[in-house]
């Protein structure tokens, strides 16, 4: 049965989002209510639809500024780029609360290993509109549109050290990570990337239903190639191990980057280096990151050999 696109109306509650969140524009940031303290207000209606109007495209820049705290216009997607993409084969979606734009996404067609894809550069929702499922509805709209266009995959990149986004992408949406890009965007000195290479994981999301089943994995079957160890000050650092390439392997990341950013930011560089080398070696051997787990003071990817 052919899927038909229509404007999606999402029922949500608006809320004050008081959580600390590090959201990166290029990682296709998604809202999450996890770890939040929220006050909920009366229900409102969100409408999701494509954007073409220049004034609405300009409003997308305001959403970028507010969602990711961008202060330099050089980090914004230009209005001309959004207009051209929306007119010629790309997809710019807006999430509207009445007439007010509260979220949007920007995606364009591309090719990954010979396969046509819809590449989603960014998806963001204003802080006060997060927590009600708007981000997920935008992603589902992208996926349905890509399917109708004959594109078998939606793909996007995200920071591999961000546990919230890893869980959202691999577990909530059901994508898998297939490629690792060291310093994908080059040096950036905005508030979100101070002095840290912009490493990114690329994940892919099939557009056909049902999504492919993921392998059932028992913890006893997984060998951890980068594990977590606790420093004397209580902070968590990487502990790379001699590689043992079992059917399933795990790569730990920090469950929360905030303590490291505040107390020992140099440890983040150690995490990034360890995670980068592990992913690059694993992907070269035919592994794919299929799921993500968090428990207590540990967070980890599970990779399976194809």
C-alpha cells in the first residue's frame, strides 16, 4: 500500500524545559524528556508541513539560534540554501504552534555507498516546545516523504559522545550507525564545540515498513573493547582494551558529559580518541552499531558483525 503524505497534527503539551542540554546543530538534535523537570500547560496543536515561504524560511534561522544557542550567523543554514532545497528536491519541514514556528528540519537528497538517500542535516525544536513528541513527528514525516520519493534510506550524523542522542537514534527511532567521520566539519569555536574535533557517527534509517529486526543480544555474548573506569576524583574515563572481535562488541561512552566539561575537559579528548579508533576499526571489519544501552554510570553502543 502506497503511503500518502498529509499535514501531521500533533497533540502535545507545551512546557518549560529546565534541563541542561547540549544540542548540536549538525547532529540532528532531537527532543527528549529524559532527565527533565517539567511543568505542563494546557494542550496545544502542532501542525507539521513543508516550508517554502521566504518569511517562514527566515524564521527557521531564529529557531536555529534559540535551539542551539548560536551567536554567529556563519553557523546558520542560509535562507537561500533552504529556499533552493525546498524548491528543487530537498525537504524543509516546519512545526507550527498556530502561526508560530517552533521546530523545523532541513534535508536534501544524496548518495551513500551507491544508494540514494535523504540526508537530514538538522532537526530542532525550541526548548519550550520540547518533550511532547514534535521532533519524532518531524522525523517520521521525513521518512514517509523519502519513501514516497523512492529513497530507501534517511541518513544523518550525530556526535558519538552524546548518550541522549545515541539512545534516541538507535533505540527510539530504530536506526543503525554505519560510518564514522573524524572531525567531519573541521574546527569550530562556537559554544558547543570549543576546541574539540567535530567527530560524527552516521546513522541510516530504512524508509520501508516494517523496520528490519535487530539481533537479540545477550550481555554475555558482548566483548567490550572500550570500557569505563572511574578516576580517583570520581569522574569517568575510557579504558581501551586489547581487541577481541566477537560476534558482538561494545563501545562505552560517558553517560553524561557535563561533569567532564565542568571539571576535566581534557578527559573528553581521551574519550573521543578511544571511541574514534574503536569505531573506525570495527566498521572496517564489517561491524555496525545496532543499539545503545544506559545503566547506572555506564552507557554503551552494541555493534554486530554483518
